[in-house]
C-alpha cells in the first residue's frame, strides 16, 4: 500500500549542487507519474541544471516529440477508442519519436530528457485499462529493441491529491476525466515497474512543498554524480 501524500503545485528552482556534475553523454532520462503529480513542472529545472554544466539537453515528451507523434497524441488524448487502439497509437508515435528525435540525439552525445516513455504505457494501458501486458511487452520489443532509459524518475503522488491539482490547473483530457480508481491502478502499475527495475526507476515523493520535491530529485541525481 502506498501512503497518500500532501502537495503544492509549481516548483521553484532547485538548490545548487556543491560541485559541477552531470550525466554521461548520450544518456536517456525519463520522467513519469500520474496526471497531476507535478512531474512536468520539474522537467525544466532538471534541464537547466544540466545545460548550465555545458550539456546539450533535448527536452521532449510522449506521446509526441515529432509532428507525426504530436498528431497521434491528439487522437489518443481526445478521441474515444479501446485499449488496444490506444496502445498501438502510442507505440506508433514512440517509433517515430525514437527514429526522428531520441536515437539521433543520443548518437551525437546529447542527454535526452523525456516526459513519459514506455513505463507510462504499462501504467496507463496495462494498469489503468487492464490491457494484456504481454502484448505491451511484445510491442515494446518491436518498437524499441533494446532501448531503455538509463534513469527514470517516478514522481509519486496519491490519486486524490493529484485530482485536486488537475482540477485547479486545466481542462481535463480523456485520461484526466477518469475516476480515482483508474489512477490507483495506474499508480500500482508504476510501483510494479519500479519493482522490476529498481536500479533504473527511482521513486520521488511528490508531496510537500515544491522545494522539498526538488530536493528529493536532486538527491537522486547527486547520488549518481549527475
């Protein structure tokens, strides 16, 4: 059972590290969490941290990141469809994103910082929709081959608190209109992904003040010398 967490909304700039540090060239970092967990608000601060250390940082998102993938994103977020159609569209967008943005950036030594990746598909379509994860795993292999993130920061927040954030922030899309039970299932699926890859996936307690949350992800990065 994952404890409920309290939270605020927008983070401020994180505290500075004592020594200049950064991830290795060609590093792939993903940011995950349920809608309303506040993850996206921290992505810019992470990118700025590494850019200040002289790295090229490619900030992108899924579904999306290319014109084709962004068009598919609009369909997934706003058009009614079943879980298999969702999964196929998300993986089609991911294939194009990998070919056009992620793989070329990694090949030239950039750090890729991506808001959501395949963990989100297992969480939302697998956990939330209850879709067959064996099918998702096959699609993952076909689309990605061996490509996996080097680090995933999972911003974890209780669905009830996340719902309060969403209500105050924006008009909901098709996923954000789901009931709290859906997001409990998504959250549990994220916990399963952490259990399967504990070295890659790092849980960030997304409750507390923005400064507290920033200090938590900063501690994870500094523990790796990043």
